[in-house]
């Protein structure tokens, strides 16, 4: 997805279980991962207790209590195959998720990306979707497409090798998680972690052994969602990733070993 020159969407997330790769014939109807259970906070009981305490304190001090967070949605996941093209275009909308990016930022050279911004990048993504390897995973809630996670072998993203801070750590073959996009009503409801875990299940089913991510870890601890389109470091930690390198104060490289 687009870079600092545009505003990038980001979000937070949920949970999934791995499943072997669906056959090409049955990809439409079989989810990436069974158990479409939305991820809960690390400790639901403790979280509820803390919220109750905060509300009681607010009543005593006359302050207005913070509203309860929206419930985490029940999710299912599917790879982005040609038969799901309409789903991703509906999710991304006329702006292609952000300023005509269409999730092609990492895949194209800068001049090519700028020239194709909008319809050109849309056609480029359509071509990728029509290839042998789905370029990522879609999340669904109640039949509605609500989220996207791009994942592919690192070599699919040539811009990574042109980045000073994301140079290869070693010669191990890795897959890369390059982008997230979550529909606004579903942000901060546990969708990003779930998407990430579904993406790991998909990558594992395709033979991946190491998966890498390039999240943001802002110095102040917070950052507006549109600027965290590669995900937050906390999201990757929640999915089991560990920091593997850090060549920028706010941009760690994180990895997980799948097997």
C-alpha cells in the first residue's frame, strides 16, 4: 500500500487456526482457517474487571466513563483468488484502499507505481490475483469483506531490497507480510491479529517456513491507523513474532518460524 506520500490504513485484530491449502477447484468455498473465532484480549476476565473498576471510579469522581469497546466480530478467511476479485474491490473502494495504491507499493518501482496510481495499479493487482499464488488473505464478517492482509515470498516485493532499513537479514528464504487494510467500522476490534494469523496459516500451507514483517513501533506508543499500514509491532508480537533486526528506531523487522 502507499507510503508516507499518502495516508495508509492500518488496524488491530483477531485469531484463526491453520488448515491445509485448498485445492484450486475448491478454493472459493473453503476458508483459509477453520475456527472463525474472533480474537479476545489476552485476559478477558482481567480486562472486564479493569473496565468495571474504571467505571466505578468515574462515577465517584463525577467523570464520564469511557464507552465499552465494540465486540470483536466473528471472522472467516479466504485467499484472494480471481473469484473473489469483486470482494477486494468492494473493500478497497474507488480509492484503492488509499490514494490509488491498490496494494502495489512494494511490488512496483517508484516511477511505475506513480504512473499507475489509480486504475493502472488496479489493473496490476488484478493481474497478480490471476497468477498462480494468491497475493494475500481476505477477512469476512457476516458475508461482508472487512479486512485484507498481503503476504507473499519476499521476492514478490522488490522495493524491500531497495530499502536501506529492510535489507535481507540473511540468506534464508522468507515470506513477507507487507500490508493490512481493515474497513473503518471494524478497526480496533481484533481484526488485524486474526488476519495475520490467517495469513500465517495460508503461508504455511504453501510451504513457507519463515515469515517476516515490517511493522511500526512509534516512539510515543500511538500512531493514527492510516500511517500503520504495515501493522503495529504489538500486533506481530501477539501473533508470535520476535524482533530479528532493527535498523530504524521505529521500524523493527520481525520474524516467526513456522516449521
